[in-house]
């Protein structure tokens, strides 16, 4: 399955997996130019204590999309309308605002976020947002399942179990089978073991592929 995933999505999930392995929220994002070549990469670094130059960490604003867009200097910003931002999860309100202000015109995300997703703001009727004419679409399918398995495992690992279950209730409403698969993988410890062994997301996805097929 991994070999059939387009390169921008592969790199976005590499970032999401690195976030998971670092103990941050498993969300990754990349920016591709007009030819489809990935020119910037970023991940969630909310719980990280360090970040590459031009990115932020140890802050509630250290989201994947923000860490991608912060790498684009003012001298390069004219390129953004021709670029596509790929994110493993629906951009939140914060990240949607950053996308609008940066000037990105195309956004693709793997999985919707029923709790914090900001895609509906693209249809809210705001004059400035409407003037941007942002093409924003969700991929769903097996990409969504991969993201929700990572997300479910991460949430179940939180110390606050009541909070984890409240958040998962929102996820389950739209992706019940993917969340259930994530629960099974969490109980078996398969993602934790993959992290301990230093496995890449490519191998994780290939292991998931047989179970993803019947629910994606």
C-alpha cells in the first residue's frame, strides 16, 4: 500500500509519524509547488523541546501547518498561490487562518476533524476568505484510516482517560471503524513496539494495509 501513496502524502505521514514518535500530536504537513515537488515539511511540535530553525515548539501554536508556512519567507511568498498544502488532519481554526493569510490556494487533508477542524470556515461567507477562493478538500479513504489509527493510539496514551474518551467520541462519530482499529492496535501495543524498534511509517502502513482494506 505504501508504494501506491503519492509522494506528498507519504512525506506528510512521515512527519506525522515523527511527531508520534516524539510524543507530540501525530499530525504532519507538507507544501508542494506547482510541479508537485515537496518544498517544505513540518509536523506538530507542541510537546517538543526543540525545533529546526524557522519552526516553533513547546507551544500550543506549534501545529504542523504553521511549522510549514513559517518556513516561507516574504521573498518566497509570491509562490504560495501556486502551491498545495497537504495535511494529515483537517486544518484547525488557527491553521486555516494561517493558510488564508499566507495566500495558499489549494489544501488537501487526509482526515476530517469533527472537533477542531476549520474547513467549514472556507464556506462561512467571510468576504476576505471568499476572495482567496481556496480549493480545500478531504481525501478520506485509507489515508484517513491511517491518520485516525495514529490519532486514536495517541489519545489512548494520554494520562487523562476521561479526556481521551471525550475526544474519541468525536472521532468515532465520523470514523467508527478506523477508531476501533486504532483501539485494537493500542491494546496490542503495535504502534508503541514499532516506535521502539525504530520502524518507519512505511512499514507501519504496510502492516495496516490488510486491515484497512475492508473499512476504507
